[in-house]
């Protein structure tokens, strides 16, 4: 009990003192996750929007595959990105393995299907609601995508926040492709895993508290945004 109390006190000290190494880990975590969400959004949202309005043979199979990829194991995603970026892989010449860029690629690959699947569901319901009106204005299916994206903007923000929460909590994929190198690719989740295994509970607890606050803050913001949109009629 005394050891736990001491660890909690030291963790509080790390939070209050703003240790440079501690800040570096938190800052890198946020940069990697935010960049990954931006990259995944540029891929996932257009794909989800196109699937929501388009009709073509095999569409159901594509949607089913995309939904299945939502449950892609992070370690498998990390392995695939590792093989892609390794020296013998197709992108090995760029030397991206064990860098923050590789971590961004892994997180983006992991959450892009999530953003695509969720945005497809959201925009498909909007298309069903506005399809007749948009057709009467002479707007094609693909031409309706910008309108649907605007009408569903608050829902899409919630989708992006969900993607960020998933990325920020990721450990397996970024451990494989980042290598958990101190001062270079060590993020909150990998540092928590390492420090816990070493028995350095104060740093692990402090990072865990920050990670919990980040994820909780994202979810509270998404909940507040959804409630505001409903009350204002958006």
C-alpha cells in the first residue's frame, strides 16, 4: 500500500513539474495520432462517401470487407506495415521504419477503415433522406457528395474524434514499426507498457492518467457536440 501511495505521489510530481522527457512523450503521442487521423480522413471519408451513394456490382462485398477491417488486429496491421517499410519491402528504400512517420502510417492504416465504415453509414442515411430532393435539382449521386458531407459535418466530426481516440490508445502496431526508441519514437502507450514491465510505476501511472484524460476529453467533446447539434437542429 505504501509503495502504491509513493508511486502515485511521484506520478503527481511528474505531472506538476512537467519533466522534459515526460512532455516529449506526450507531445509525440499527440502529433502522431493527430497526423494519422488527418491522413486517414483524407482516405476514409471520400471512400465512405463514395460507397454511401454509389451503386455497382460487388458494393455489398466491399462494404462487408471494410466493416471487417474495422476489427483488424493492431499487431497484424503493424506487421503488414513493417513488411511494407522494411529494407526488403517495396518502400524500404525510403528508410521510414522505426521513425514517427512509420507510426503515422500504421495508425492511419488501422483507423482509415473505421472512418470509412462509420462515414458510409452516416452519409448513406443522409442520402436516403435527401436523395429525392437532390435528384429533383439535377444533382448526380457523386455530385451529391459535397452536400452530404456538409449536412453530416457534425456527425463526421464525431467520427474523426472516435478515430483519434482509437489512434491515441494504440500500442501494438506502433510498437512494431516504431521500435519504442527513447526520445525518438516512444509514445504514451508504448512507454506505459515498457515502464510497467520495468517496475517504474510513477512514470507509467502519470502517462496513464494523461492518456485517460485525453481519451475522456475526446469522448466528452464528441458527446457535447452531438448534443449541441441535436438541440440546434443541425
